[in-house]
């Protein structure tokens, strides 16, 4: 069972972002594997432990993304492919999917896993687009995954507006992970040290047979004009007094000032 896991390098959600002149200041940002992708990596490792095979990471990003890739290798993945070319930068979901799909065409796999969405842009589009480009079945946001005895199909459980769907798909397929699928492991010291020796293969546009004019900023259909932080929230209001008096004042504030009732 050879599994490829698509991962993305994103800012740690604990990092306080700063914006200047409509752009995010990247200096000082801590970068991590997107949390939903961590569920995908964990599930791939569990499938490997149960069925054998290997786990390969696939990541599109700048040279600095290698540090994030190493974190995935420290968890237990055997190797990784880094889609590393300035031509790929500043793309949108469409161009990102084009590059990932081109890479997967060169790889041998029985299953492709990814997080349901990246926590930086929350598009939840890329994996679905890749599946369409490769003409592969796709199941989104699964919370349970089981393979058939012959490893030719997968049965998935997913939550859908308060209900639960059981879906079965032939393999190979692309399946995205939702919170609840598993509990991601932490890397061991041995894993961290071993990750330094594992192979990360760089592929550029020429390796994939891609015209640079069709990907990255050149091929993007979406243009990010600027980033702005949300306006600061007004300070909270403390209503003094005992319960009956405070309750009456609270109703007045909600009706006359907040205008929510």
C-alpha cells in the first residue's frame, strides 16, 4: 500500500500575524504542517503499519518549505517530493492543483491523502481539483477509513450537516482527512534525527513538463489585492449591580445600544 500525502506549509495558528502595506510580514512567523494535513499523515502511517508499503510526502512551496517537510519525515514518512520552482509561487487553487496533478502522474501510488483544507486560506478546493484532473474518485472530510481485504477499495465515514455518510470508493482515490479521523502522533527524537538523512527530491516545472506561463502567478485566475487585519473589537462593557438591576440594564443595552433584540 503506497500512499502519497499532499501537505502544505502554513503559518502556525498561534502566530500573531502582522500586515504592512497590504502584505503579510513573514519574518518571525513559525511555519507548520497544516493541521488537517497532519491527520492525513497520521492515517497514512497507520495504513502502512497495518498493510505495509511506503508513505511519500508531496509538498509545493518555496525552498524554506523543506523544514516543514522534514517535520513530516520525522513522523515516519520514508521520503518526499518538493515541488520547488519560483514559477509555482503566488498561484491559486487552480494552478496549485495543476502542479500537484502533474507530479502525481509521475508517481506510483495506491492512495492519495490530504487534509480537507489548509488553515491559511481555507479554500478546501485543491485536493478535489487534483482528483478531477487525474480522473480519480474523491471522498472529502472523512473521519474513518477502512480498506478492503484486497486493498482495491476503501470505505469512508464522513459527517455531513449533522448526519453521517458511509461511502465506498475504488482505489486509487484521493481522500481528505477531517478532525476526528485519528490523533496525530508526535515525532520521536529518533525520528527527528533520522529525518535529516531522508531523501527530498526537488521537481521543477521542466521536470513535470509544465509551461511556467500556465502556473503560479502567471496562470492564476485569482489575484490577491491586499491583506488587512480585522478592525479591533470595542472593549467589553461591565454591567454592575445585583441580578435584577443588572438584568434590566442588560436588556436595555442589547435593545438600544447593540440593537440585537
